[in-house]
């Protein structure tokens, strides 16, 4: 896996990318995720929560693009390690540390 984005610069949300960015997603997209979960709890009809789901997706894709622009090398190395090691955090701690140092939670 060479990059976390496609040729157009848009994020590719593979499991390795999403797992590597999980802390950032939790922090930055918390409001959108909570709104989506509250909607799902209130109404089990999937159509009722499409707008909230789109907001979560938009938040995550925007975040991934931002992370990749700010710390390309570190993100690519961390994602590559996660991909190669089937998302095993313990095998990618060095890459995780470099990624989180370059792109701290904000």
C-alpha cells in the first residue's frame, strides 16, 4: 500500500487507514457520531438517519484528507504497517508514535 489517497488526492478509507486514524476520528468526529447514534437509537428505520450518516462520512473523509496533507510520510508509513500486519497495533507502535507526534490530536 503506497498511499492513503488516490490520484485525485481523495482519501481511500480502507480498514488500515480507518484503524490508523481511529483516535483522530473519535476526537474530531465525535459530535457527528453521537448525533448518528442518537438518531439510530430513536428510530430503527435506516432512512431516518441518512443525513446524520452523511455528516459522519463527510467528517471522516475531510479528516483523512487533512491528516494526509499535514503528515503524508508518517501516515503512509503507519497505514502501510497496519496494512502489512493486518491492523495489529502492537506490530506498528513505532509508526504510530511517529504519526501521532507529527499529527497530534487537536
